[in-house]
C-alpha cells in the first residue's frame, strides 16, 4: 500500500509504476483505492464507473478495469457537495458535512472491503493507494481509505513524501509520530519523491530520516517530466494554462469550474503540430484557432459562468468567424438551445438557455448513462471506441447525427466540419477523428499516424524502468514474501 504525507505527492503514479513492475515480473496485480474524490472517471466493460487513476493503474497491470478497484467515488458538484458513486453506480448527492459526519462510515467501509476481497480472489498482489495524508487527526475516526484499510488487509505500507515542496523531514517525522502504534507497525518503508539535483547530495538526509524514524528509506525518486502517465487530479491543469503558440494549431479547452474528464484531450495534446492549452480567460480564448467545451459535473452552473465572464460571447464569435467550436458531453449540452433541470439534479436553477448553436434541448435526469461504446464517426467506416458518462436526455428540433453508436443509435449533432458535439468521452483517442479535426481547421497532419495506445505502453515501461532504478524492489519483494503468499501467473 502506498500512502502519503499529503495530497499530490505522487501516490497514483508510483502505484501505476509498481503495478507495471509486478506485471513485468510475472505476477497478476490489480490496483485498489477504497475511496477516491475526482471528476476524472472511467467506465468498466460492464458499465460501472470508477476513478480514472484506477483505470490507468489497471492498464499498467494489463487487466480490464473494474468498479471493485475503486468502490467509492466522490464526484464534486460544488465546493461543498459531491455525487456519491458506490460500486459503480450513483446513490445520490451528499454535502461534505453529511457525508463525513452523518453517513454510516462502517457500512461504506464494509462495502469497500468486500470489493477488495472480490479483487483478491482474482489477482495477486493487490496494490493499494491511500488518499491525502494518513495523519489527519480530525478525520481519523472517519477514515475508510487510509490506515483503516491497511489494518483490514494487513498491507505492507510505504509512506511517500514530496521533497519538491520542502519540509520533507518535518512531514515524514510528523506523519509517523502521529500514527497510533498498531498503524505505525505497518509502515515498512519511506519513499522520497520528486527529488531534483544530485541524489548523492541527499545521502546524509536519508541517514537522518532513517535515524529519526527508525524506518528504512527504500527509494529517492528523481523528478521527471519526460514520462507521460495520465493524471487523475486537475492540479496538472495548472501547468497547461499556456498562451497561444506560433506555427501550431492552437486548440483551447475551456477551463470550466466543474470540468470533468480532462483526460479526453491527452491524445490530442500529443499530436505533432498541435498546441493545446486550457484557459478561463476570454482574451486568451479569443486567440485560439479551435475551441473545445469539455465535460462538466455541473452543466448549468458552468454555462452560467461562461456568460458571466464573457466566455460565451467569445465562443459564439469564434463560430461566426469560422473557427472550430466543438463540445464534449456537458459542453455538447451547453451548445444547445436549453438545459433543463426540473428534478433539481444539479441545484436550484430549473432551466437556463444554452448557447443556441445546435437545435437541441437537454433535460437532466437522475439516471446516469455509464457504458463503453463502439461507434462510427460521420459517415466513415472506421470503428471507433469511447465511453459515455452523463445524466441527461437530449431531444432534437432537427436531427443531424455526428456518430452512430453500435447497438444503440445516433449520437451528437453535426453542424459542419468545424462545429459538432458529442456525448462520447475518449473521443480523441481515435486517430481518424483527430486527423479530421486538424485537417478541418487548417492544421498539418503528419504522414505517420500517432499510435496513442502504443505510446501509453511505452510510458508505463519507462516509468517502471525509472522506479526499478531508484526503488529498492528487492527489499519490497522480501517484505512482501514474508507477509503474503505470492503467485506467479495463474499458479
């Protein structure tokens, strides 16, 4: 189990890398995180929703993702409330106060451990991820994701600290000192992450940490920016809010306050000749060659935000000027005539006018569509892959479908090559769609197609190689074999 001194210390990435190492060494691992809070989600083959980080980690393991890998998913709808997804299906919205103080935590914890046990019947070993800091004193009695999971599973726990933030000695020592003895005994090692500079200069630091904590430092992992693994948290967006670049097709993704599934644009971002950036600034948005309105967990609130801050005007002007304007899921809904919420799914506002680009009306529903899909784009014969996650039904004053989903029917609206919308996530993971968008907006297409699945595999292997070099995997295996039975392959 990998836990942290705080949030964004690198737990998800290290988890994914160790999953790949275990796979390379002949084991059949699986990831697990009891509770996740993220707007970045994915859908399993059986139509159940889970956090995107665990889906990425499943890819690193070379296995299909499952809701059992993330049985509790919290999807924020505002600063104080979230939709609660249990075992892949939404069970309602909860305020933070109600969820943490009034929800039956024992029941949720039992559900999480049941999911863990189902995984453990199929895979070995299970690589568990914690959340945030393991020493939040005010949340200890409500913990269902950190050390309570470690105690229930008997996991070997490794504490990850981010040295790039500074204060690594205090964060490591303080975190461990605040643990009760029974939890402290489970900590088998410390990992110092995101180290910049010559590691040899930190040898004394390693010795001092080990003397202070009486716990081995099992790795000092150098900071890297040349290995691309899909990120779970919107923290990564902070470094992608770039301005227009010369000699590139500049694609702006509107930075919505409740933006979901920003990984929709990872493949598009990697294309040669494409400069993709995120912005909520009207002036920067106006400079883009192409504008994409992404998914949203609160479509009505984000649509109102577009108007209040002048972004809607920029989007409509871009369309009138012949620039590419596209919408994905919630963004597609916003491009219609109206978005209606008679049941109060997203809040107290029952209806708002859309941007009026497409002759469609969307009514938000309590039922959520969650399924993987194969589809054809426009009238092409290529079979594309994606997935749907949305709460809403769209009706049409006029039909002009963009896609046809196998076994289901029409999807989206096609106004022109430079203006369309779709409910499908993972849309730009299909090279023919990427090429179509680039060509339609005057960009240059490289002769050799970019193979995104192959690229992701290469990145997992690079990450595994990086971790092997800087983690004491012999020690980790030694401890694991002393405490758990390990099986190679199907034996």
